[in-house]
């Protein structure tokens, strides 16, 4: 079956540091890939997505590139802010199929 | 914002009582999901539905049942609540077009005492 593996957290960074959260996946075919963010007390919301190989999703300074050769979709941000503190989930959806989520990575950014 | 609402948002119940959580969508999406979220466990899929009256089990389905009698509603029932079912429950929906994302409800915090 499909699966998503995220780097284990929690991750603690200082403001303006560079962020990478690793995500690799196992799936047949060509799934769409997503990063979701969850702020305290809220549900998950879409951060960015990519629907085919070599696509780059971006939003709010975050980026991730769909790498089919390494089955990866790593999340990056050049300079994190305190307001980026949240839980980040990597996910995949196969063509017209059921979504699969990673376990989430908690990010804390300190001033 | 996607039209997805969960009810109730908070509930305290006693061990052994039945509990039903409701998820309602206005997006006409095919897939609906129930997850639970606990510290250290991420999101765990309980059950999902891929159409009216079409449901399947997730990884933590024991003690839970679901029903979907119409497209917009997906009910999660705890037949006899236990303290181990104290959790935050999230409903999600997704469409069947390639590349569509999932939309999540705000969550239901359930406490079984």
C-alpha cells in the first residue's frame, strides 16, 4: 500500500534559520503530493502541493519539489519566523484515490 | 473556506455510553475520512468512505463504526466509549479529481471519563 515517512521531530530552530523537513513516499503510479500545516487548536490546512514530477509547490516562503527519482517531497524555508511554529504533515493522494498522511513534524521557532 | 463542519466541537461522556460525532460537508466531495489525533501518534485513520454506503476500515477501527447514508454526512459512532478513546477527532473530505487536496474540519475534542 501507499505510505509516507517524515523526519522525526520535534524540530527547534531560532528565528531566521533555514528549515528542512524531509518526506519520502511509497506509492504506485504518480500520486499528487502535499504539505499541510496545523496550528494549535485547529485542523490541518493545505500549505502547498505538487501534482507531477519536478513540479515545485510554494506558499508563504515554503517550497517543496516533487522528486520522483528519490520519491521525496522535502519542505524548505529559507528564514523561519516564530509564527511558523506548527505541526507539518506530508501527504500523498493517488489518482482519484484515498489520501495517506505522514505522522507530522512539530516545529518550534524561538525568537 | 471549504464547507465542512463537525459537531459537537467538545464532548465529555462517561465510560460505556454510546457517542456519535457528525461530519457535514457542502462540497459534494466523494471521499470522507475520520481520524483521531493523539500526542506522539500523529493522525491515525479510523474509517473512510468513498461513496454513499461505501465505507472501509482504517488502521484503528476497533470500537468505532461509521455510516454514510447521504453524500454530505459521515457519522462516527463509538458504540461503548472507553477512556482510551479520549482524543481529538478530525473529519476530512477530498474530491476525486487528480491533485485535489483534503479539507479538514476544526476537530472534536472528546473526553471519556
